[in-house]
C-alpha cells in the first residue's frame, strides 16, 4: 500500500513512524511533513490546508490510504473529497468534523444526548452575551464557536476578563468568522485527561488514557500552548472513570452522531475534566491529540493500519489494540519565545547521542537541510520514552532531553509529575 499522511507536526511524525512498521505498507508520503518525517518517509511540499492540492497529489501518485492529522483539512472536507475519488481516507467527514469545528454544534449534541458537560448558553450578539454575563459569577469560560488554532477559549477569572473576551471574539473579530457565535459556559474544576477512541461510527475501540500539559511553564503556569508534553496512561482515569467515560460520554456521542445523520468515523478525542471521579466533556477533538499521539502510538504494539482501515470500512469489530504495559512520557522542546514570537533556523545538536531503545525523538517544527536538522516552528521536538514505571519513563525522557541542544530551547521540567504524585501504577 501507498500511504499519505497529512500534516507536519509531532503527531504526524509519530503516525509516520507507526504506520511505517506495518507489513501492509510499501511507500509512505507526508504532506508537508518535517525534518523527522523526511528521514523515514517522502515529504511532499503541499500544505495540510491545501485540500485540492492533496487530492490531486493522491490521485496522481495512486495513494491507497490518506491519514489526516490536523483538524483544519477535516473541516474543509478533505475526507469527503478523497472518498469521491475512491481513495480511502482516515478521519471524519466534514459534517462529523463539526464536533470540533463548531463548539455550538458540539454543545448542542451534548445537551440533546445528555452527555455530562459544563452548563452553557450560545450567543450571536455581543450585547446579549454581555447582559447574560452580568447575571453570572466569575470564573466563567467564553469560547469562540469556530476553529481558532487553539486560541479561542478564554478561561476568565473575573467578569471584566470575560467582557473583554466577548469583545475580542465578537466585536474585534480576532478569529474572523469563527467568532460569529460564542459559547459562555460554567467553569469546571478538577483534573484534565485526554480520552481517545477509534470508531467506525458504531463500534468503539478505546485507547488507553493520556494527559496533556497545556501551559508553557512548570506547575501549569503561563499561557496556553499546543501542548508541552504528555504521558500515558493517566492514573486519574481509573477503571471506574474509564467505564463511566465509555458509558456516559463516548457511546452516547457515537450513537447521537449516527442519529443526527453524521456517523463519526476516525479518532474521537474527548478532552475531559474529572472531578470526584465524575468525567465531564470540556471539548471534543476529531483527530489524534498532539502531543498525546506520541506517547499513545509508542505504546500500541500491533499494526494500526488494519485498525485505521476498519474505521473506514465499518469493520472495526474485527480489530483490536495490544498495549505495551509500560508507561510513556513525551517532553516537548520548544523554540525560545514560544508560544509567543520565536526565531527559526537554529541547528539542533545532540540527536545522534541518544542511544536508548526506549526513546524516540519525534520531530515537530524541524527541517532537514543537507543532512542537518534545523528548528522550523514553535514546538520543535517531542522526546518520547517508555519505562517500566512512570518514574523510569520520565528519567529516560529527560536523560535524552539533556543531550539535545539548540539556541533558545526551553521545555517543562515537570512532565508526568502529576502521575508520579498519584503513586506509581
Ligand atoms: P480547548 O481549546 O477547548 O481545549 O480548551 C482549552 C483549555 O481550556 C482546556 O484544556 C481547559 O484547560 C480549559 N477549559 C475549557 N473549557 C473549560 C471549562 N468549562 N472549565 C474550565 N476550564 C475549561
Ligand atoms: N493536545 C491537545 C490537542 O491536540 O488539541
């Protein structure tokens, strides 16, 4: 088979790495890819959002299977376009991708199918939104309806902040038409976890739990980022919590989407808040998480290509996942200044000095030029390690991180700390 992976982050490098191990796969392409995918696959200079360009390339190159990493092409209808050409595409259709592409759509599905989530109201008028806010107590959360590159959520400590958020989204329109509507919702407390499943629209194959680290600095301080690290499994998701998530969240969502006439196929990712053992949905994503994909894929022992194809052709009931009974930890190394402004083009040194079978360095914002690797984005590398215990996975990851060096690099020193604090399970 010829496989094309769409995207160029750490998640896509991890997908390339995992899919390359399949005996079913002969050739693998990545659009646009990064310095890491260039070492194991063939990069194609087409942006993930250039859906027409991707379809044309897939047709010309006779690609058998396209696996889509990021949300933007899903929301542009890439899966539907590929299917029309008879090309297998892993990911939800444009209509089903609305679970991530529209917070209003997602919240309404949750309300209709009784899925636990923060109480909310939807507004398309800033004055009415502000009036509603004045009757509510802070903290409160304001979210732009549409895709906003992970920046459309404002967790507001004060009413003042929330009023400013409404102005940003609806008056200044800093996210464009993504801010035509907004959601105001109750602020939930607890511990977050990421819960990802494969689904063909009916059958669900859950992955093990994971946890992201969204803030840029240790102890969850500083601004939000795309994710500064992740680990799997996440001990906050106990067996009881896992069963509740499946029963109260995952199955009702999958059944609800089918009833709505947009059966969901692909990876459904529920971003959860867990309070006193009860899970609530913060958001749905319609794809693998980044960086969660890195530690998750490193723990899956069997071939995932049959699983991906099972999601596409409705035969997931015949597939399975075999989990490495180890812990995995991914530490993201970012460019100086990220998530604000940063410079690119610094040479990355020390990658060759990492000599540990339990470590793999996934690339995100990197490029390969004349055999050397240079920084080329905000999140640069995801150093991912396995270990028999969470502690040994953390030690393996940080030991490898200590060998890597580029100008201005920074990373969190406390990835996995929460799992460690809960006891080494
Ligand atoms: P999102 O972009 O939807 O993933 O949201 C970004 C982050 O905002 C989440 O990971 C949470 O940390 C936070 N968040 C979103 N919704 C809520 C909520 N209702 N209560 C508390 N925190 C929230
Ligand atoms: N790590 C969060 C996300 O992929 O959206």
